[in-house]
């Protein structure tokens, strides 16, 4: 493996136990066992993921709120201390620079979590625009380890190692707590469709004996989680889980030429009072007056076949779009995909054809998540 690849603090553990791949410049585990097994562990029990390749920026200062209002599409003024929100950062044309999670951890202090592929781009964007505000932007990506704990038994595992009752912590909250004796931010968020948390480990990297604290913490999660059926999970399961939930991925559903309205993530966009964010007018036009060039849909295969990205989609022999992500749903045991098509070219329940390596295969237009939300996911009732 190329020595120029970047590594998280958990790399040595991954190297010993997992299958590693190059993921946007990071040497990361694609799996530790079987991807479908890891996927179903998260749906039924609890899985843990190393997400430290994502970038973590601390933004603080007396004008931090107004600064972030000019760069993100959600309404930062509604974000209370210990709160979080999903949002996007746009370019001047309304295209998505990145999607991100923003946490308010102090009156004038925030943590911005951004995609690994976009870390350098977003850091440059933040520092460029910060010169006009009383604000400081600090890259903490290499210091803070980030671990996602996801699944219906995730909170039971976390409660076992927490120094306080975490039942009161609602979705999209972020609190500073001790977990297994380690100083952390416990963020009630995730990227699997399941309940769970994302943990920011704030400890200095090494113990007095020189062992990385991130590895000690990771191993503590695995040890304490045995009774809950915990498993370490890699990039493969992370992608299949988010796809099954209908979540977008940068570079697939999101890019510099796609607006949040086209991507159908309107919950990340608010049309707030000034100061307006970059790209505001374009997105407001898309929301209120139309003008979108494409729209995101879901697809479930009716014929045999696994759709992958960039497969053409046809209706009556005419190409109307292409897939942006695809794979096998372990819940449905069918191929599923997210795709972009021309506006008003299909309806939910309609049938299209996907060109899978030269063979036309039927698929049904679907909503997401692709599983029954009463039986799986964070809102399950069964």
C-alpha cells in the first residue's frame, strides 16, 4: 500500500484486523469480516466505525455565529449550546461545496465535521472567509479521533461506559461527557439510518506507556459491547447502510453542480434573514420557482441485477438520467440505487429500465429508506 496514504490513530489496529483500501487518500478498512454480516449487525445490534478520516474544524470567536450564517444553509441562530444540525456549504452557483454536521459546543464555539474528500477545500474556504470576521478556525482533525457507534443497541453500550445518564440526550445533541474514563463529545448523530452516536475523543493521543488512547478506547468499546453483539465495521458496510437509508454521499449524490433542492435534502436549507449565505438566491429560486435541472430518486430492482453508479436510466428507450450510487440491499436482498433524472420524468411506483452493462433491467421508482421504517432504523416501532 502506498506510504503516502494518511492514517488515523486506529490504523495499527485496522492493519492487524481488517482489509485496508485507499479511500480518498486514507488507508482505511473496507471490512473486518463479511460486509453483509457487518451491515446486519448494525441493523440488529451495534457496530462501531472509525470515522476519523473526516475533517474536524473548531470555529470560535465573538462573530462565530454570524460567520457561519454566511457559509451554511441551515439556520445557525436556532442552534443552542449542545445542539447540532445537518447543513450544507454552497458555492456562488448554489452547488454543494460539501454537506456537514455543525455542533455548537459553547456560546461562541462550534465544531464543523466535513467529508474526508473535502477537508482541504473546506479548510481553505473557511480561512478565506474568516478574515472578515472576529473568528478563529482551527483544524483539529489529526488530534481528535472520531468513532461512530450505531445500531438499536448502541445507546445500551454507551450507557454502560458513560459517567452519567444519557437517556435525556435527544437526536442532534452534543454533550461533553466521560466515556470509559475518556474525555469526549457525545454527539447523537449518525450515517446509517439507525439510532446511535458519534464520539469525538478529545484525549491527548498517547498514554504514559505510549499506547494510543484511541486504540485503548476502541478496544474498550469492543470488550464492553460483547453482550450486545458488537462488531467493528468498515467502509463497505458504512456505504451499504447509508445507501439503504437513502442518505447522500459527496461525489455521488452531491457535488459542485448539484443544489440541495435537486438533491432533495430540503431539511438542510433555511431561508433566513440576512446575512444570506453564499448561493442563497439560486437555492431560493429552486425552492420557490423551480428551474432545477434534475431530481434525485430511489430505485429498487424488479429484474435481477445490481446497479452501480453512472448506469443509464431509460423510459421508452429515452435516457432520462443515470444512477449516482447503487448496490445490494441486505434487507431486501435486491439491488437498489439512488439516481438523478429529469424533473417530472417519473412517478413513485413507476417502472424504468437501467442499462446494466448493456442489458436493460427493470426497476421500480421508490422512496427511501428502502427498508420498512417500522422494523428498522432509528424510528422503528417493532
